[in-house]
């Protein structure tokens, strides 16, 4: 036995094991056996499994957590499994409808990378304007591929002012509007203000030059011109451009989430400038509630 085990590269213990199986079962004993455990202490009892399946068939819209909450007080003496275990049981029995996979909307400028060899794809953080130690805002003077240190040139905005570093998304409405402000340091502020010059001036006029993105609407023209007079860069975007809302939450639509989506679109550049001019004059300012109310009544009477 020693020479035979050495020839096949196995230990004598394994050799005697296979010999004992052959003596007891013949050639059938030489087949591989199942490695499943003989006893599983956490296995769901057949009666409990049947109770879960029966209740699920009566209530097709209930998930495993609700099924267990429903059955526990009615059968207090049973040791119920975990929610995940009950969910696996329902899935094995074909009682769970698989959800349609949702694909996350990517940035419109991002394409699938194609590589054929190592080092074909390089990634880099392209830094735009940034504040240096002397307090000035600068831009990289050169963008070479393999540069580890680059000189910086001074970045100037309109009329010699530093270029915009803050990003603001403005969800504009007739009475109240939502502001989402992302500073150059990464701080996020959210405010709700009245859509009037008196409220916009102290809120936005005291801030450093910023890039503001808002949707084209009835009020967007006079608001954009007023914000530009305060020294900001204003972008009136086309509301029909779908990639602008790629980062918006799929949950309930709110003004705060819309403002956050506009702020992120402004930061990423995922917007399209509006070409249509609003119907309201730029000098008219906010519409009067009384005028809007009476004009609506006039239209209703004329019908």
C-alpha cells in the first residue's frame, strides 16, 4: 500500500479510505459523494415554509417582512426565520417577480472606454480655475500629457473680477424660488427666497461672482438680467434638455431636488442654452398677483 500510494501521490490514509469504500460498496463506492452537510440546524421547517408560501399566495403584494409581521402574532410558538431567509424561500418557489433593472443615466460627454493593451487609458482630474496661496484665482497655463508641475496664469472674469467659483442652481417660480449654492470649497447651502428684486439683491449681491443656472420660463429674463447686474454669470437653460436632470432623484419631485439637479448640471456643464425668448419683458419685473388673477378671470369670462 505504501508503494501504491506513493506512485499516485496520495497519503496512506486516503488510500485505505478508498480501499474500504470499494470493499463495502464495490465500484459504486468510488464515485464522488455529495459534500452537502447531513444536518442543517438553520433549515426552515417544512410546515413553516408551507405556511409562508400559502400566506404569500393569498397576499401577492406582501413581501417577506410583512408576511413575518402578519404571522408572528398569530403563531407565537413558531421559531420564524429571518427576513432574508424567507425572501430566498419565496424566490425559490417562484413567488417573486424580478424587477426591471434600471440603468443610471450617465453624463452626456462620457463614453465607454476602449482599451487594447495596458496603459492605453489614463485618467486625470482636470482642474479648472483654483485659488492659489496669494488669494488670486488662476488657471493651468499648460496641459501637457505627462506634466507633474504646471505654471498657473491669472484667471480674470468680466471687468477684471476673479472668475466664478461658486455654482448656483435656481429653481425659479413666480412667488418663491429655491436656491442651491455649491461653494468652491465644496460647501452646500440651500435657501428659499421670494422671487423679487428686494429679496434677490441681498441674498445674491453680497456673494462673490458665481455661475448661476436656471430654466427658461416666464420670469427667467428679468431674473437673469437682474442677477447679471449684480455681477454673476447667468445661464438660462433649455428645460427640455433631459441630461440636465440626470442626477435628480427618482423619488417625489420637489423644488429642493430640482435646484440640486440644476446646480450639479451647472457644475458638470450638462445643459443646453435656451434659444427661445420669454414672453415677458425684461423690464417688467415680477408679475403682480392681482394682475394674474384678474387676467385669468377675464379669459374664463371670454370663453
